[in-house]
């Protein structure tokens, strides 16, 4: 979803990338986010300073994490774009058997180990 402004009061665009191959869907999401990540150039300084709306590598990592850690029995991950930021929601909470301490210690326990392996084998992770 893309919203006007800084909250979910007014939807400006809605894109549904579901019901297909997850790798193809990931590619479509990645292409869309690359297109949304416009460059703002400050030409009042030399050399010119180019700034993008967001760090694409960080957002890409968050998208991959949302896909492999999502509980697909609940619903698909959701990406919301606002005037002042992005929101990426992965459903399901902590994976079974994982504690908050392990999570905050940076221990990774994919909810979908097979899905993680597929993304790793494809070189996307």
C-alpha cells in the first residue's frame, strides 16, 4: 500500500503481488521499491550531494526477513509506504521455542527454514 501523508488515513495506491511464485513476487517488490527510492540532488554545494529516500540494501534485507520469518498461515507480509517512511510487517511473532533474549542477542531462527534455504540458494539472501 502507498498512503498519502504520514498515516493510513488515505490510500493513494494499492498493489497486490500475491498468488504467484514467491521469488517472482520478491522480484516485483524489489523493482517497485527501487523505483520508489528516488534520488534528491543538492546542487547548491560542490560536489553535488545525492541523497536517496532510503537505504535500499537495508530495506531489501527487511523485505527478505519479512518473507522468510512470516507465519503464512496468518496472512502475507505487508509493506506500507508513507510520505515520511516505510513500514514492513511480518506476522506471527517469535518462532516456536525462541526467547526474547535470543531474539535480541541476534540469534536467527527462521520460521520457514526451507524458504530461507531457497532464497540462500538463489543468491538473494
